[in-house]
């Protein structure tokens, strides 16, 4: 009897799976057992080819070769991890391999990783799918017992291919076209461009904001206070001119107030819902100061390495009913620090189930992020992992606690012809609010805005009660502009993009789509910062001048969230079998052609800020890119003179194949190359920066992200096809 080859996404995951299913003998890039052989990718081993690898004519950026619309975008093996691909391919096609199990991450991108390897290896053997939501031993064992046919996920694969090829077609064509038209390297993307448009729109709102002064009048009735209001103004507590405010003070001072309205209503603050990735990223940014990218990496580590959290790249905030026994078990296994809160979540020893927490119809590929049922020791985690784990555990418990019940009181006190409003809140049952927020880091109490009315502790008041006016005061203020986006607010804007469309039916359809996916939004934000379209300023993210000008030349179709939202919906529908992939890609090809023609014929005279890393050069003719020598750079292939264009570095010597694209490392998380980096790399052979290590070795340029033993990307410094 032959073996079943299990393909995991990462070596660490592969080793965990191998331990559980009894594969203990080390092999060449694998672990071997009696029934199974476990091997692994290192992320993506196979990717889409570059245009010049499809046809040599695409090496030179020119409008004459656009749009690039190949009938089929061929795959290629990534050079940096070619050795591991060779090992996986050999195992897949071995004579004693009966079948395969896809054990890559249970999501769209994980499906793509395995299927691309399967295609590139030429394998025809049957395969099944392991689909798990946590990396505990029990979850892995359960997953193998519930293994499913690989064909069950064909829709997910088709969606993944469409996403990958759509990004390639739009990105390659639009980036080249707008780079050529404006003679500066411009990165344009199907998802990143509408995200940038959100930042630009907020910057414009701030820059165009005109502050308006207003006045607030407050009356002190001794044991409570009231704020003047009038339906004549918007908001109704704002008084636009000082004379009116002073007249109200004059007409109120020394008078007697009569309660003309007093109402108390019992209200409820329902417990918060469980976390999906986006809501976790928002809270971690707001409460802990973590960027979206940092939160994702920490959550992934807590899932993969610490096995303390379930799969983080989820867009669901619900659990399926069959998880109820495991949730109860998980609560009993939480660290001692949380056990004091468990009885409130398990009244009478039973889990209170509501549609806010348990709803099978709202569970997508994965359920909400919760702790695993494994006993863990948070003190062994890193400091930041502890903080994020604590955030998830407290939310997990709070979601099952009772609601917070309170009495909300509204009082209107009339003094002469002037009305003053007072609101109060009296907690009846604290409920889930008895779970305090984490104490580290300390957080200052949120200050109310100038025009907000604070809830007060009110005395018993009924209609007809009177109070002498003790004092009346006026406070001057001005309206404030919108705040710049933070990671938290930008994630919300991306998630909810398109819901304010005038077309109500479309807005309804787009609910739940937005821009990007929970798994990709953090990377989109970091990409905008990396290419210089946005910048972090303290805790905020703001569009740069380059980003503003890019949106200024983009067609509305690409900058608006509407089209991106439609595409995301279509990808969901492709997964479910409700959309034809061929029809979807036909629309993407039409859009790519439109973007090229739009760039070619656009008469906008926008000039982009000069890149300080580039030498000045004369403006090239429209449709070509001007070049200039890079002083101090020597070609590593022939020793000739290196020159720089908007998109690449190349050798001036006739017949030399040296070409190095400036963005050749960015897909693997590496930096955009500039002349300064190139010169230093050619001289020193390796450079360490804040994000990782650059190495020039054997005519290859490699990028090792911080903490990675293997390079995330490896590119030859010559791209001439063999």
C-alpha cells in the first residue's frame, strides 16, 4: 500500500500535523509515517509569470505593447524556493504516492497555493481537503476524521484564480500605462487604488473644512444641570452668535426652572459580538495602538505557533451550533486569571445561546476568532501576544454574559421661554460590563466632545418640579474638521465601502463586501505606505501629495468603491457557483483595456513630486520613459554603466542582459528599489533595514523578512529568457 502525501502551507504547520498523525521519520523536505508523508510549501512556491517572461517584447515599457491580455497567464516556480518545490513535486508524483491531502491554510489564498503547486507539478492524482480552524492536536485529529473531497472546494479555487489574474491584469496594465503617461513610476491596483481614494477624500474634507463658531449655554439648577437647546439650530444645542447666547443668559439668570418633561426608560446594552479579523484589528488599534498589519501577524502567531487562538483570517463573528460543547470546554480551560468571569458566561453551568453568537447561517469559511480549548500559559507569550490574547479572551467571555440594563432619563426644564435638556443614566444590572478592560497599557478616560452632553446622576424628578437657577454660563467653541484616518477607521471605511451609494439595491448587495477581504486589508494599507501614496503621522494614516495626485488622474470607475465592491461580490459568487468565472474575467479584460486607453488619451497635466532618490532627467517623449545614468553603480554582469528609468535599472552596454525592476521585491514584502539602495547593495552585497535583509548572491537579489530563515522573494538580476 502506498502513501498519502499531505501538503501544508508552512514547515511549522507541517511539523504540527506530522506529529499528530504519526509521521516521525525525517525525509528530504518531509516527515514520513506508515500511512502519511507530510511535506510543505514556504508560502507561495508558484506564482504568475511576469510580462517579459511571457514575451520578450514586454521587457520595454511602451504603449505599443499595451494592453497586455494573454489568453493564459502561465505559472512559474519562484526561484527562492525552487528547491522545496522540486521536493514537493517529487513526492506528489512518486510511484508509491496513492493520493494527496491539501492542508494549506483553510481559505482562498491557501487553496491557491496548493492548486498552483499541483498544476505546476503536472500531478493528476486524486486529492482531499483538510479544513481546520485551529492548530490544536484535537482540531487536527478532528479535521482528518472529517476530511472532504478536494472537488468540494473547486469554487473556492476558481475564485482564487480569478482574484489572482484580475489583480495581475489590472495592475500590470494600469501601472505601465500611467507610468508611461506621466513619466514617473506609478503603482495602480484593483484594490489599493480605491483604498487610497478613501484617504484622499478624508484629506480633502479636512483641507476644505471651514470652522464655524458657536456657543453653548448651560444652566445650573443646583442638583443637576441642563444645556439650552432649540430646534431652530443644527445641532440644536449650538447657538451661532454671541448676542443670542447672551440674551438667553440674561433671560434665564435668577429665574426658576420648571420640569416640563421627565421620562425614564429601561434600556439594554447588549454584550459585544465575538471578533472577526477586522473588528479585532480595529479594537487592537484603538485600545493597544497596534497597526492592522501588526495585529494580523500577532493573531497568526497565536494561532499557528502558540495554538492559543482559532484561525484569524475570518470575516465571521458567529459560531456554528456544533461548537457549543467546545466553547464550554474552552471556558473551563482558560488561564486562572479569567476563571472569575466564567460563571457569568455559564449561568447554571449552561451556555446562553443567542443569534448574536451562534448562527450557522452567518458562519462563512471560518467561525469567529475565539481561544482554543488548549490550556496555555500566557506568560510564555511575547508581551504583545499577551495583550492581544487578553483582548480576545475578554471579548469571548463578554459575548456570553448578560446584557447591561440601565434606566435612561431625559428631562426638559423650562426657564421662561427657554428650554434646557438633561440626560441621565442609572445602571440597574452591570452585566457584561463587570468584565473590566485590560489594565495594560493604561488608557485615559475618553473626554467628551465640546458639544456633547454628559449623562448625569440625577435626583428623582417629575413633571412640575421646580428649581431655582443657581448659575448660567456660556462656552464658546468652533466646529471641528473630521479626524484623519487611523488603522481602525480606515479598516471600517474599507469594510463598509459602497454602503452609502445612492443606488439602494446596490448598497444592499454590497453589504458584507467592501474593499478587499479581512485577510488582505492590512497588506493593502502597508502597500500604500510602502509605495509612498500614504504615510503614518503618529497614530494616523494620511494620503501624501503623490497619492492625492494619483487619485486626481484616476478614472472614477477604478477609484470608486462601487466597482471594487462589485468585483468582491462576484468573487464570492464564483466561490458559491453563482457567477461564471469566464464572464468575470471578460469584464476584467475590458477594464484593463479601458484603463490603458484612458491613460493614453488623458490630457491632464499633473506633475508628480520628484523622487529624491532619482537623478533629474529630461522629459521623455510621450509613450517612452526617459533614462539617466546612476553615478557610482557598476553592472554586476559585465562591469558596464548602469542607467535608471522610471521602472527599472539596466545596463547601457550593448548586448548585456542586466535588468532589475524597481518593484521586483515588493510582492514578497520587500522594499521598492531606488538608486541609493542599488549602489549600496552592489558595493556591500547585503543590507539590513527595518523590515528585513537584502542580499545580492550569485547574480540573484533576495529579501529575507525579519524573523524568516528563508527568503520571501528571490529575483535574478537578469530577466532575459532562456
